[in-house]
C-alpha cells in the first residue's frame, strides 16, 4: 500500500490545509510550506539529517503546527528521466514516513531545481556560506511552487471548458 497520489488528488484535500514541500538531500532535508489558499510556496527550514526517526519527528511536528494536508516531495530523476539510487532513497523515505502518517505524497520531478536555485542565489550575490544555508529550503519551495502553479493551471483549464 502506498500513499503516493496524483496532483488531482490534492483537489480533494480539505480547504485551507497547507502543502509541505520536501527536498530530500543526503545531508539535509529542505522544507517549504504553501499558504492556505495553496498559491504561494515559502521556504520554511532546513533539517540537518541525523537519524530517520529524529528527522521524521521534526517534520511531523511542523505538519501538526501548520495544519499540513499532504507532502510534495522532489523526485531526483536522472537527466535522461531514469531512476537511480537517489530515487530509490526517496521512495524508501516515503515508505518509512507512511508508517508514521496517513498524509499523501505527491512526487514532483526536481531535475535542475538545485541548479536553478543556486543560480538565483549567485545572481543575488549570496556568499557561499549563505547559499549553503538557503539552497535546500529554497529548493523545497521551488518544487512546491511548481506543483502549486500546476494546480492553478489545472483549475484554469477545467473552468474554461
């Protein structure tokens, strides 16, 4: 059994529940939150990874605090679209989280997310240390914003027909 769902499933969530974006790295987990209207993603925090249980506990504390209804997690596909070890690690993380929460997960192709965020930070003249602090949670916001934009597009398409 899996809680991985399609974008359309997010439409069935109770109104005003936020979405949480996750950018799963090997050393950190970037987190972002949507607003209650699910239009704007904001970087929330970066968790320095320790043990799964400790990381999951922090994520679930934030879920409760911010009334999160679903997760959007970056799927780190290879550039040619194939799945490698990082995708397997992401799927394993989801399987472990599913034991702790009934919330659904939406997978979102995150190819080049970190590159785009790093470029933006370089253009903003952020120092290397500052980029290191920000890149993961901004990548999570970038992933989440992609889903929010897609949901807005789906709404616009369905209301124009």
